[in-house]
């Protein structure tokens, strides 16, 4: 198992505000590796070279290390990240001063130590403290989580090091007779190194970028512990350790810290890291076991010493065991927290933090068991925001998300403590209620929610009003969650189809409607490949001359078992599913191809006919319609003026900006654009003036009552006058009587279509119209 812990940031994490990344000095990587190589050669020469070369190399190494640390502070570290490196530079400078004091002041470097040793120690001790503070700052900047197991593992390393120091350094020093208090106190210096080991162990074990700079610092810390350990063994008279060995170790430490500062990876030591906590590896498990087992074995095998020795050894072993126990407990707690977090992510919506579909399903299943026993009723309110897409399209998805969060808050404020409000889709919410059987609680909740949506939502763009459609479904006991959600969803679509901003109750007849619609949809998906669709053409006549001006192409569907399916039934399904894009392109190609055939049959001297084809709002959103029209004109050889494209007012107004862009491109091809069913939609002069149309078709509902002093005659006169002023031609739809035709002709209407002239027919049934002689 692997989990990612994101590094936290607090106001105190850095000693300066975050700054933009600064480029590293040119050639910094080459400089670092050159320094490391030269350092390795120098340490080797000091260890095995002649005696006269040792002191110059020692001085050169110290000065080089100090220079490298100073260069790291000035050139390598980012301005807001220099604090830890300044501390390391200051600590190294104090150590250097302590070395000079030991060499210059008489008795300061004597062994065994005298009181003069306190003078260099006054510089060395603050240096240890500064190194500890530096490592602590690096760790604080890098660490990702408070429950990082590296903390406990580092404590284990420190306790084991403390046990070794106590057993093999401090106890032998104390047991020696005649030691001065100063020498005994000096024996505790490695304890400071233990603290540094704990910090560097955390740096190494906490994950993140383990790059060369980190490893160089770890080697420097380990070298410091070993060097101090050997120094105290020699100084305490516990073992004979050559001074030369200690000098080479401390020389290497200066060079290692300097190399860590020169390498470009030094920046990762002061930057928050993305920590990847993995399963415990076999190597790390073995090391943890050894850190516990070895001190325990040593304690058991060593002969009994003083009471203090036994107490300290037992205490350190106990602390090691407790540290392992703490690691187990922390690991278990961390895993439990991770599982809870994973569970919440799986059962809650990331945007609104509401329960999601999975938790809703679990809750309904749990309620169903209680409902069956206690005569309870489970009710769902399936809430869908009306025209939410327009919010995203107009203001952007950020405002859309803001609205969803506001809706979530308002719905949550309406429910009782025992109810549940969920977000189960993009703009779909569900309220789940449990109530006594046959209560009207769900209906009252639905009314309350609709009333809440009547109030504007205060968003960053201002007050936004949006309505909702709600479907209500109920079940008494043994409710199946998915079926109940489906039924509520079905009722919601009934509310949306009834005009939106309302609620509808589910009944079984809706389920039958959904089944029939799904069957129709599946059949429609197969209709075009199986050749079940056809094109019928209805004549459009010039009222002034009674000549044929063109045809409107209409899609028809004849199913093998369903028979002739009404366009009123299958066109809305094609619109909703997007099938209208493919079938509409087919209709366009078939209609244009047929008109090209008729044009060739009529000959060059005949009146130029047009074909009028309906274009849906889905086709307008799909910008490929422009390329399709361009290809159709090229393939058929029709003139652009022979192709009319009909659009509805309501379809354009759903997304007027997108529609306008597409219509402008189509008009640029030279085709004629028509507004279909004019008068039934917005019928706004301002919108009509914006659209690049050349034809207006008056809806049949107005034409039906003209010619006999009907109530709609003034409306039709007004439309004719308006369009005449805008230089638009007018087609009257649904002309069925001679009285209607004569009245429209008297009012100056240009064109007409309807059953007076003929219904929509297949091409082979329109031969009379194609070869109809022109009236004298």
C-alpha cells in the first residue's frame, strides 16, 4: 500500500515569504562533483600520506569547507531558505575557532584534559547547538505529516546510539579510578551527537527527495558521532586511538558539509517534500529489529555492574521497546485514519462534501430494513437544476461550482437531522426522507425546496436565480435503492417536461413510458443503418404566380413492427440522444441530392427550385454542420441559394452566442436561413434583427384562423408588415383552404405550403409537381 502525504504550510515554516524559483549558478553541478572528487583525494592523502603533508591538508580542507558553506549561503540557497545553511556555516566557524584555540592556547588541547579545555569547549558546544537547530529547521521544512513513522524510527536510532555510548564509553570512563570530573563530563559529549543522529535519521527516513546533499549530510553526522566517540575513548583513557585518525575524520566532516552545500540538490533539504509512505521494507524491518535486539542481548550477556549502570541500561532497553510499541500504535492509527479518509472520499462528493450515490444507496438499504418492521415510508426527492449548463456557459465552471456549493448549503439547511441530502451527479441532488406511511412529508419538502429556489443565490458574479425540477418517489419497506432512485429520476423528467420549476410524483405509468421511450430510442439507433428512414417533400408555392418555388424536406420513419412512427415521437428522442446530428446530416445530403436530380430533369430554362431542411439546436452546437453544408453544395453542384436551412426561435435562444457564430458561418456560404414556427417562441424584433435570416415562416396555428375575420389576422398582418420592412420573405405554413390562400395573397405574403397544395410525399409521388406547366 502506498499513500501520498501532502506537505503542510504554515506561516512559520519559512523565515521569509515564498519567492519565485531562482536559477542555479551555471556549472554548479560540475563544481560540486569536482569538489567531492578533490575532497576524496585530500582525505586519502591525509590518511595515508607523509606526516609533513597532514597539517597543510587539514588547514586546506577546513578553509575549503568553510568557503563551500559560504558559497552555498550566498549563491545556492534561495533567499527565504538560507537560515539552516547560515547556522551550519556559523557552527563550522566555531569549530574552526575551537581547533585554533586548542592549537594555540597552552594546555587547551592536552590529554587528559585540564581546566584549559573549557576554553575551546566554549566555542564547540554552541556549534553543536547550531547544527542541531539547522537540522531541526530542515526537518520542519521537509516533513509532510505529524504521524510520519520516521520520527519513531529516528528515536530508535538515537536510543541505540545512546545505549552504545553509555555501554562502551561513559560506563568505562566512570569505572576508571582517578578521573577528574572534567574528564567524566567530557565523556557525555557523544550524547550531543546522538541528538544530531536522531535529526539526521529523521531526514533520511522521512522520505522525499533523497539526493546527494542529504546523503552527504548524513555521512557528516555519522562521521561526527564516530569522531567524538573515538575522541572520548582516547581522552577518557578507555582505549588507545591515534590522534591522526580523529583529525582525518574531522577533516572529512568539514569537506562533507561543504560538498552538501555546493550540490544543487541542497535546495531539497529546505523545501516541503511530497512524502510517499510505503509498506515497511524488509531491510527497514530488519534494522528496527536489530536496534531492539542487540542492546537487549548486550544487557543480558554483560556481567552485572553497578546499580546505576543496570538502571540506565534497563531504562534504555525499555525505551527502545516502548518506541517500537509506539511505532506499532502510530502505524495502526495512521492506517485507520487513512482508511477513514479513503472511506469518506468514496462516499462523499469532493466539491460539496455531501454524501454521494454510494452512501445514498447504503442509507436507503439500511432504512428499508427498519421501514419494513415499523411501517415507515422512504421518500426521495430527485432535484435537477434547470438550465444549469447556461450558468457554466455564461459565467464559467468556477461560478457553476460556486452555485452547486450554494445549492448544497441551502438544501442542507432545510432537512432534519435524520434526513440525508446528497449530490449524485453534475447538477443532480437527492434528499432522502423516512416518515410514517402515507404522510405528505415529501410533497411538503418539495414545495419548500421550490420556494427556496425562488430566492436568488448570492454568488461572486452577483445574485443568480435558478429553478429546479423535482421528482418524488416513495416506497414502503423492502425498498431497493437503485429502483427508488430510478423512479425519482423518472418523475423528475416528468416535472421537467411539464415546464420545469415544479415537482412530479412517480407512478407506475411513468415506468411504462420510460420503457417505451427506451425501446423507441434503441430502435431509432438502428433505423438509419437499416434504411428505415426516408425523406418526404412538401411543396412550397409562390402565392403571386401559383408556381412551385421549392420543397420542405421532412424526415419520416417507417419501422418494420411499429409501422409509421410520428415525428412528434421520434424527433425529440433524436434531439435528446444526439442522434439528430447524424440523421440530420443524412437528411441534408439526401434532400440536396434529390433536388439536384430534379433540377437536371427540369432543364436549364425552368424556375430555380430550393429545398428547405430543418436544422436542430444540437446540429448548431456541433460546428461540423458548416463543413457538412459546404461538402453537400460541392458534391451536388447546387447553388447556395437553392439550400434553405430552417431553425426555430427557441432552439437559437438556448445558446444564442454559439448559434449566432454558426449561423454567420453558414450565411457566409451563401445559403438562405429561415426562422421556423415564428410567433410561437420569443418573436422578438431585436433578436430577429440579430439573426442573419432571409425567410420567416409563420406558424400554422396563426394561419389556421385567417380568411374569415379570424382573431389572428391582425397578428399575421403585423408580422407581414414587420418582415416587409426588414426585407425578409415570408412563408405561411398550414394553408389548407382557398380562403386562407386568397387572404394571404391579398396581404402580400410571398410563399405558402400546406395540404391545400399537397402533403409531404416521397419523391416518386411528386412527378406532377416537378413537371407542372407554368400558369399562363
